[in-house]
C-alpha cells in the first residue's frame, strides 16, 4: 500500500490535466476517453435524443473525449439495416449532438466503420470482404457468402471513408476513430483467417495492411494533418492463426509513419471471439431473447454455449500485450481493457500510455471519473455481468445494476 496517500492523489490529478492528442491541434481536458460502445440509440438509422443525452451525460461525467460507436461509412457498411450511417439525416442529428457535448465541456469523436462480411443487412447490395467467405453470422438471414472485393469495391470503400470523415469534420467533430479492429472490414483484411487473397492485398503483413493503411492515408490527406485521426487496432484477434501481436507492432509503426494521431489498442473478432475484447460473463439468455428470428434463437440456444468462448476478467487485461507495442513505438497510445480503479489508471499511465479509455465503468456510472478525481471512489462497482450488451439491442445501452 502507498505510504503517502497525498502523493498518489497528486499523480491521479496529473491525469486530469490538459493534454494534446498526438501532434494534432486537439487538446483534451484530461487523459480519459470513453471507448466506443454500440449505443443502439437510433430510429431508422437516424440518431435519436437518447444518443445525445447519453454522450452529454458522459461529458458531464468528466471524460475528455467521448466516442460515438459505429458510424457506418455507407448504407452497405452497416451490420444491420436500421443502423446509423453517415448521410444527410444522421449528420443533421449529429450536429446538434456535437454542439451539446461541447456545451457540456467535452469533446466528441465518431468511430468510422465498415462491417465487411460481418453483416445481417438484407438491404446491402453486396456483402463485401477481402475474400469469398462463409458468413456464419448472416446466413440465417439469407446472406451466406461475401464477395471478394475487386478494385472498384476497394476504391468505393476508400471514397466512403473519406466522404464520411470530411462530412463529420465539417459539422464540428473533434476527432475521428477509424475502426481497424474487432473483425470489421479493415480488420478482415489484416487477419490471415479472413484474408485469403493472392494479390498485393493478401499474404504478408505488408500486403494485408495495404488496403487499411490506404484508407487511413486518404482520410488524413482529406482532413489535414492537424485533425486528429485515431485508429482502433487489434493487439491480437485472440484466435489461432489470426492477426498477431507481431503484426500489430508492424502495423502500429506504419500508422506512426502515416501521421495518425493515436492508436487505440484492443483485440478480438466480433464474429468469432467476441468476449476476448471484454472478458467476464456471457449474457446468453438475453442474447438468445434478442435473436432476430426463431431459427437464430434456436441455433443460439443449442450452440451458443459451445461457440461463444468465455474469458475470465482481470483488471487491465490487455496490459501485457499493449506494453510490447509501447516499447516498440513512439506514437500516442490509448490503452483500453479492464481499467476499473484509481490504481489501474495509475498503472497504465506510469507504463507510458498516453491516454486511458474506459467503457463499462462509464456505462455503469457516467460520473466515475469525477468521483475518482475528487477522491470519492477507488474502484468501479461494474461486475462485468455484460448485460449492457443485451440492453444495447433492446432500448439502448444501459447498466442493469443499481447505480453507484
Ligand atoms: C456493450 C458493449 C458494446 C461495445 N461496442 C463496441 C463498439 O461498437 N465498438 C468498439 O470498438 N468496441 C465496442 N465495445 C468494446 C469496448 O469499447 C471496450 O473495448 C471493452 O468493453 C473493454 O473495455 P472496458 O473493460 O473498459 O469495458 C463494446 C463493449 C461493450 C461492453
């Protein structure tokens, strides 16, 4: 135990001082970022009032940057047909959200995403992926196989990322996060499990990263070097033969050279190892209830316990792997994964990470950071029941436990 509680209190106060995000022009009021968590707060693809209130509450709770989840870069980039995508209607609603977060004293980022073949979107014209793949997630919805992307598809997706980024910057977003992890399209290119290409976009890590890096390069060139672009990248897929820590270090160095502002280090592949990124309980009952059809519910009931692997939670569960990236790079790194206490925060910052991202502790108690800053709490009371995952597919993400 620390012999001098005042010393520890003063170092936690350092985490609450202003900090520049990489070499961008953005200063955050502290070292804390709300990690993107799918909110499910949209009506027919348009963000609703709940989404604004959710992020305003987080900003008031003291987080430096709040991230909106899953801004699909086109209608076909959506995992489900009623998800938000970046178009005129959603931009109108988001403009107001940005203004209100600023009034609340926060900054706001959007996670830019393309689902690739992780799709149940029956309205999608094409289910795209690096290769022709069996879509286990969407086959019960009649979306059995993906199309291997040709040059036209690659260029169109780059255009969609660029157009979305430029539009979001124009309505006042403070930063953008390109999703290159968790088994979405760009991560499908990075992973040898889903990228079977024989051309310049498959094989070695240089080739597998070519398309995702081209997306980042074109986005940075369109929004300018001062505007913060974060990239969410897997440390590992958490699967045998998947994207490895060695690959992650390689890609991190390349992102540093491209002028990306920061890397958010995570892990897991939503369609294959979803709980690798979160750890803790699997809320199977609620996940079955949320199934979109009877066939899906029955399949989940029969095979769910066999196919969804459980990972035990421990505080700062990605630290061991993330440290390897810290040692190999100079770029600003955002640590995410199991930070749930004052001590955990100090461990991350003293290990050389520039920012600390949190998800479930802030879903449980949006005021968690204010309480840490004021010395009113030591540790989050989130128990990783992960019912918030069930709630996001019902009426919007929330914690089902009694509030702190
Ligand atoms: C309900 C829920 C939804 C999530 N949705 C997303 C998402 O849309 N995008 C993303 O990058 N990560 C998502 N995540 C992962 C979190 O951002 C984070 O990486 C993970 O929960 C570990 O952080 P924590 O231990 O602070 O919760 C989600 C996590 C939860 C619990």
